[in-house]
C-alpha cells in the first residue's frame, strides 16, 4: 500500500508539541535511536523507511528485528522521509513511538539511593545530556518541573541517546509539592547552587538523596527554601562565569555516587 | 562613511575556515561575547552595530566602552548584520577579532599543576563546553590535536562563553610529539578511557598532570600508548553507553582538582 500524502501530513503534526501531547506519541529518527527504542521495549507504533538509504548490514538487521517484533514498517520516498525528519541525515528511518507513562515517584515507597529533579532547564541539548548522565550514574527516576523543556522535544530525544526509553521521567511537576512530600518521607533534599554552597567534594551520599538542578541562567526558580537540607557548589575559578548546567548536574551525580 | 557592499563581502569571508586561517581573524557576535572579548583584552579589529537593536543600557554601555578603547565601530543595517551573523539573534553587534597567538606549552618550563589535551573532538559545542570547564577548574593551557574541530569555529566560540579569550589554546598539534616531550619533562600522562581504566574516584592530582581526552565516537585516536602513565575511567552503569565527551572531561577535571 503506497503511503498517502494525508498519512504523511498526519505524521508531520507530531513535529509540534501540541500534537505530541494530544496523540501521546512522538517521532524518533536514525538507526541507532530506533535500535535503542526496540531494545528498551518502547512502543513503536509505526516505522517508515526509505529502503535505498538502508542498504548496510546494520540497517538491514534493524528492519528484520522490527518485522520480527510485528511492528508495522512502511516504505516512503526520500522526500517524504526528509519532510518527517528533523536532522539532515535521518539514515533512512523514522518511527512513531507512543509516550511511556512513567512510574510515579512515591516518596514513601521509593527505595532508590538517588533521584534527580530538574527545575526550569530550557535548553533541549542540556536536558538530553542530563538524562544520559542520570542513566550512566544509575539514577532511575527523573522529575521535571513545569517550565522545563518538553521531554519529547526532538533535540532532547536525540541528545539523550536513548536514555529516555530506559528512565522513568515525570513531567510538569510542581517541584515545591514534590519537595514537601519527599522531605516528609525522609529524603535529603540537595540544591545545586552556582556559589556559596557547601563545597561539593566534601559531600557523600546519604542513601536517600534528591538532587535539584536549576537552569543555567536563573538557578533554581521554584521556591524550595523551606525544604532544602543542603546547598552544594562545585568549587571553581569562575569570575562571574558558571559551568554549563548539564555539566554541573553530571559532576554532582558523580560526586553523589562515589564509592565511600 | 556608509559601509560598502564590498566591505561586507570581505567580512563574510570570515565565515569560512579557510579565510579565518588566511586572515588570522574571526567573527564574534552578541553583546555578551563582545563584552567578554573587550574585558579579556582580545584584539577587536572592528565592530559593526545595528543601532536600533542596541537601545538598551547594557548595549549602550558596551558601545561607550568600545569607543573609549578606540576600537573602530561602524554602523550597518539589520540585513547586513543578519548576513554577517550565525545566530538568529545577534543582538545588534558583530565584531572582527584578531586570533590570539597562544603561549606555547613548554613541558620543561611550564609549572602548572594540570593541563588538558584534546584528541579528535569533532563536535564544536563539546569543544566549547570543554574550554569553559577548563577555565572553571583553573586550567590555563589547552592543547588540540590536528583533527580536533577548529578553535575559531563560530559554535566553539559561542559555546566557550568567552573562555577562549582567556585561555592559551594551541591548535594543530601532533599529540604523540607533545606526549613524548611532556613525558621526558616529568609530567604524569593520564588518558581518559570509556572502560577498563582505573576508577577515577581513586585518582588524585600529582601536581604535574597532563590529561588526554579523546573523541566521543573513537576515544583517543592518536597512538599514545608508549607515554601514558595512567588510564582512568568514570565508573558508571553504561551497558554499551557512554558519557558525553565534554561531560567526561569536566568530571575528570573536577576529580583532578579536588582538594587533598
């Protein structure tokens, strides 16, 4: 069955946040991201391929795995693929993925040693990199404030390198509420601050830490002062300068997962 | 004197690496980067402004500071500015900066505790972020291999947030040569490895460390095996995954500048 213009138009709507929210689905592209989605058990609703761009072994193996998993694979032409894709080199493949409904963070029940909360990060590349680091350091739950960039923004999806398929990420949270509940359930609440906090090298894990990372430009925007137990700062040389927010997050996760 | 089409055309050539190398100059844009360049004493050869986009106090102050420093400021229209700029919001200002001739790394004379060498990083955002982190952690000299992205690539310049005006960055180095000389002069040569190295948490500074960071995709590409004293790895959870190269660099700089 040839792929209709109308069907293509429908899919292209997923390039907009509004329709991603309405349809509870998003687009991914490229061989690697599709492999990651398949491997992580993400709900691939539909896959669109441009066969002449998928001649290499790795791509062929992916197509076999997709059909083996009974995922609908449709053929489209290069122009249609380019219209659906965000990058200049989508490597012959785009897929529609149903959004995963994350396991909710229940402060009284969650037994993880370390959780991450993101407050107002606007840069999609930074959020993606933070998710990738969170996974690297063994964090399973990530909590996003209302004013953080959308989790399914194509740049977040790409820069997370598939981590978003393997993490439980809750969006649109009122982090003050989260902080209040977590505090009541005995979590240690840690805020990353650009200056004047406890030097981070001195901090070790408590076994029940909730780390809040703010935006590059404004730091923590949610008023969490009531609940924060510890403010920490990465010592540096900065005369008015600051570390990139994703870098600060990665370094603090590194510090809080150091063997003791 | 109105700004001629010919003059604009000449300046636009600086958008190409070839001409940046030939002219030993590069373009910067935006109020902040121009402030940073001025403050760091970078050689601003010429500044082009679009006055109607520079009405706010901060921009006005910058213009005053530039004229006070006897830097030639020319007026151009919004279309010309847009043609010169790389970003969509150049904030009314673009400047031509003469490349800084970096202080060369002399292994026998340099008394810094920590230096950074970058081997084959292709992503300009990653290189810029690494420079920013290097400055944060007090590194003064950064050494770039031949196949690392150009230092004056506009994305490197932007993402370095002005750090490249304050660091001594040498380009186009044969890092095997650098390693050989540094080793002979008593430096400890450390290689960041994605896996199988000494866990980084255990490493502390020697007071004379040269840290080599490789590319995200290929790790260290230069053959340094003869000279490396120590291979270190950031412990993680990664099932085939890796940390972003800029993040790995930042974490290792953090570790190697920890108070002892």
